[in-house]
C-alpha cells in the first residue's frame, strides 16, 4: 500500500508569485484535503476534494485554489503569494462516500517560504 | 475562535511512567475525535480515534477517554517510551459536509530516560 506523497519538499518563492503544490493520495482513497500549518500552530483546513469536486472550504481567500484528478491526485495553487503564506502545507487522503471514514492520512508536507 | 484547545504546550514525563495529554473543545456538533503524532520534518501520523457514542477506546499502550459533558478528551500513554517524544495533536470532526479536521495547537511530549 502506497502512502501519501507530496512534492516538492521545500520551496522558496517571492511575494506576488504563484505556486503549485502536488499530492498523491494513498491507494484506495478518493478524498484529498489540504491543510496549512503555521509555525507553532495546528494544521488549518484549506479545502477538500471528493471525486474531482470541491467538497468544502475553510477560511482561506480565493487565491487558494485546487484540483483533483481522475486518479485522485491533487494540486494546491496559491496566487499572489504573501509573506504570511509561509507555512507547511499538508495533504491528507481519506475514504469518502458511502464507506467514508473520518481518519485522514497525511503526507510529509511541503515547506513554503515566501520572501 | 479556537474550537479545539490543547492548553499545555509541552509535557515532560519519565520513561516507563504514564503520559496524559489533554484536549478541550467547544463545538457540540463534533462527533468524532482523533489524536495525531508528529515528528519533525514528517506529516502527522494517525494514532487513535474515538466516536462520540463511546467514552473510551484502547489500542495497545494508547487509550483515549472522552467526557462529552465536560467537552474534554485525553490521551493516555502507558508505559511511555523514548520514541513517544513528539508533538501530539488533538483533532475533531463534525458529521455532514466536508469531513474536515479541526486541530488543537499541539502538545510537545518529551520522554526522559
């Protein structure tokens, strides 16, 4: 069974730029959630995708957007980067639908630094 | 508005003793609770969970207790081992809509030999 993978591991961007982060979900999982973890805080929910549709969104502005692909992998896009976007971005996969489960399984994260 | 709170930023316990990590929540709609463990440079790892219809769930050295009336849950680790040193996050989820997890701020557990 393949776990959740994320790329890249680290990224440095300049304020105003755009970034794309990638995630491959655990095999058998059809739901992907993205979280932002600032230093010293718990992860904050950004949004969730189920069967390629956005299934819920946290308190993040529209410049945070995402995609889920037919193989259930996912992308997180952030436009017009701000210094406060510097954080660890975590992807988590889970099983949604009729056999849904609350447990989410996380990837190692992408550390984004905005300068 | 912090719906899930872990009021102890850090906890230090001697190897072999019991570690007790606490978590409080405010949202009555939460019906499922989870504990995650996080090592540096890794993502959170799922440890144990409990449904709101139960008050206790055990898995090996880990036991989670839920007190719904007090909106409080705790994670007990017995006996504590050096490999348990990590940051522990409490998370909660509510039925319906996106199964988003709402996390506490985390407690750093250090197990001393």
